[in-house]
C-alpha cells in the first residue's frame, strides 16, 4: 500500500493564495457594487472602450453647455429686472406729465421736476448694474460701465448750454419770453442732434451665446437702444424745464414733446424685454432638449459599462464568507503540531 504525505504548510500556503486572490476580487466587487459600473472599463469592453469614451465626451459637452446656459440665464434675468424698473420709471414719468398737462402751478411743476430727476437717477443706477463682474447693458463691452460717474451732471450742463445758446442766437432775454413755436424748434433740434454716444460707453453689439450644439441667441442688451436714450432725454428735459419759468404755451410744448419721448422710451424698453424673453424661452427649450439627449446617452452608456449591483453585492458577500472561512481553517492548520500528540 502506497501512502502520500500531506504537508500542513502546503495546505496553509494554498489557503493564503486563495485568500489573496479573493481580496483582489473583493476590491473589484466593492467598487462595482457602489459605482454600478465596471471597475476597469477597458479590460471588460476591449475594442468597445472607444464607444464608452465617446458617450462620456458627448455627455460632458452637453453638460458644459447647460452650465453656460445657467450663467446666461442669470444675466438675462438680472437684465429683465433692471429693464422692468426702467420701464416702470418711464411710466411714472408719463403719469406725472399727464397730470401736469395744462397746469402752471409752481408746486405741481416742482413735483414734476423732482419726479423727472428721480427717474433720471434711477436710470443711471440701473444702467450700470452688473452681475458676476459683467455690466449688463454694455453690449460686448462687459468690463466697462456704460455710464460714467458724471453722467447726470454732464447731461444737465449740455442741455442748459444748448438752451442758453439757442436763446442768445434768437435774441431771447429770459426763459419766460420763449414762445411755444420757439420751444418746439429748440426741442426738435436738440433731440435730433443729441449724440448718445458721447455719454454711453456701451457697444452696439450684444453678447451672443451658444445655447445648444447648433443654436446661438442674443443674451444681453445694449444701452444704445432708442428706448434707453429716450428715457434719459424725457427725464432730462422735464427736470430742467419744468421750473424754468416758461409761459403756459411753452410749457405745453414741452409737455407734448416729453410725453412723446417718454412713451417711446417705455415701448422701446418693453420691446427689448420681449426680445430677451424670447431668448430666455429658447434657452429653456434648449436645456430641456439637451437633458433628454443626455438621458438617452446615459441609458446607452449604462447598458455598455453598467453592472448588476445586486449580483455584485451577492458575489461580494459570498467571497467575504469564503475568505472568513479560509482564515479560520488556516488558523487551525497553523496551530497543528506533533508536539500536541507526544
């Protein structure tokens, strides 16, 4: 009869090799059960790895556009709020002009002048509003405030100098001597020759943003629009002439002119708001489409690199049990000794 020797050392080493191999598999299964994807995509997919990389790149590209759209949306929302305030100010000026029509009461005229100056100051403030370090109404010149610190003072000086020159060239001694016809002529000439570019540092070109893989829209505004200019003009003229001591006929001419300008200002700013609202709607639709596209891509990617997390967890628990059993057996083998039987 032939016998074969069995070494407790060889059995112990075999157990250790099994445990070592199991540890590598446990590490792999732990990562896969948490992430839901292969630990080593290249190893599992082989030549199909490039497909998963294409999916990842496309998802990253779409997410980058969505993130950019979030910034554009924030800029447009802030612009909308500022333009709403401007439009409301223009409407306030319009209402005061309607109430003033035909009145020569000094108190009412002072209130009208104060209201107009308040509108001009509010306009100056909202025109220079910024978000994330970008001026909203500077067009593409986002790093430059559209209106300077001396904007209101410069406007007043220019207007009053122009009025003085007009009176001097027409032999008019005082403002009370200006006729209705002369006032119409002055205001028509002044508004026609008014150079807004002297005061506005904004660019005529507005910011354009790519909101999807194939679509771009305008996502900013420019203070060079007629609505903004007319709001500045109507409030300027009212603030400077309402308390100038004009005759009732001349005041009537002023009222007619600034009422027209204020109306054009409100309609012009509201048109700008509507245009930006359309851009906001297009951004929202683009985001919805891209999120749907990302959902489809992620579904395809999951089918390619995804693992069954339940199955991975079951396998992980089985291996952990096996490893624990191996440790116990190895420990008992190592405790075996002939000395115990002598």
